[in-house]
């Protein structure tokens, strides 16, 4: 098939490589515009752009997806299909342009976790499995007919970073299997069961703040789902802290302490939650490098009863 590929982050690079090495023809790659980074403000291409340059593929980085110029430019390639992975929402005028329409690869078992952050939310909610789903694009986000789906386990120690990498590694083979299905005579994609749908909305820095009023297992899952991007957040002595890893402190509970309170321990950094406690094993204090809980204790010497998540500074009008 003659394909135009659309994607932006690292997640979408491996399926692009798999597509390039297949019998299909990649006509062009559409990605986000370069961003200025660093002190000098140098322009850096997206991960997908960089991969496309390495493969000597034509690259298009439009400011908007609704321009007539872009529509004409893509139409001139006479594509059979658009493949969209970790990109923007396409207007109907674009996703209906190819002869066979457009497909998307989504990092969940649709209809579960429709939205921008399916990997994060699967971990936050303590799911034991997830996967990839390919579907035909339509006007409603993540609701199109399913072409292919594959499952994978979520390991107890998986966090966002590891699960992101695992699903990305699976996505190249998965995409080629999806295209094989589309080429099968008489293949019919399946409708999604909307009654089983769950949301996975985009996460903001505000959403990343930890609520220690939940049981330790839920706090741990929240940290896993946020680690290391955007990073589960709290405060200690009025400074922001990112917690990257924690464990449930089995059989430890101090009902006499408020949730968020430090629990005295010679070696471990323990924090009371609702009817249970966590041990923080990796964290990043504001302006510092990542460190383990023991190093944090040795440096700041937190006292029992001191609170994570408390803002002590007075607000001045």
C-alpha cells in the first residue's frame, strides 16, 4: 500500500521503521513542528521527524491540519492510507482523503481508556493488562471500528516509562499485522462496545499531585502511572518533590498519624496513607538530582509527624 505516516513522539518511531522496511511504500511523513530547546533556543525536530530524516523520507511539518495547502499537498501523493500514531486529531477532510481512509494505533484495549493518556490511566487504576488497538478513524475520537488488537501483561513493577517502552516495542509488528488484515479479502472491522468505554483524559501538572488520603496500594499505582512523566508530585517543607518509586509498607499502619505524615524509621522513608503506609524508594527534591529515600532522610532528617503535601507558607495579599 501507498501510505502517508503521521506521528510525533518516540513511541511512533518503531512502527515507522517497521513500515519502511516492509513491502509497503511510505510516501511521506507528517509530524509536529520543531521546538526551541536549551539556552540557545536551538530548533529540535520531533522524534518522528528525526527518524524520517534518517530514512531519507519526505517530511511535512504543518502549522495547522486544516489548511487547504496541506490537503492539496497530501492529495498529490495519491495515498491509499494514512497511518496515524501518537499524533493530533485529524479533521474529517483529511482522514477521509486516502482511498482506504485512515487508521490509528492506540495504546490501550479499546474501548477502555479512550483519550490522550491511556498508559498513565491503566497504571493509575491498577490494571493487570493492557495492549494495542488499531481502528479506523472517524469523527469521534478513539471510537472507530477495530481492525486488530493485542494484549500484554502489566507487571507489578511497571511504571509509565517501562510500559511506554514495552508497547512501543510491540507496535511495529502490530502495525504490519493490522495492514495484513486490511488486505485480506472480505475483512470487516468490528464495532466498539460503547457501554464498556472508559476515559483517559490528558494529565496536567495539577493532576499529578499525590493524595495520601488513599490506601497505600492506590498511592503506589498513582506514582507508577505518573513516573517519570509527568512525575507524581507532593511538597515537603514548602519545596516541591517528585516521587518516582514507592512500595507498600506491608503490615505497617499508624492510625494516630495524619495521611502524609512521616513515620519514624531508622533506614526507610515511610509515609502514612489511609489505613496503610508507603516506603518512598526514589524521589527528586526541587532543584536536586534523583535520590533514594535513605539519602533524603540523611540530608533533611525529617521528624515523625512532619507532613508531605502540606503548604506552610503564609499567603500575602
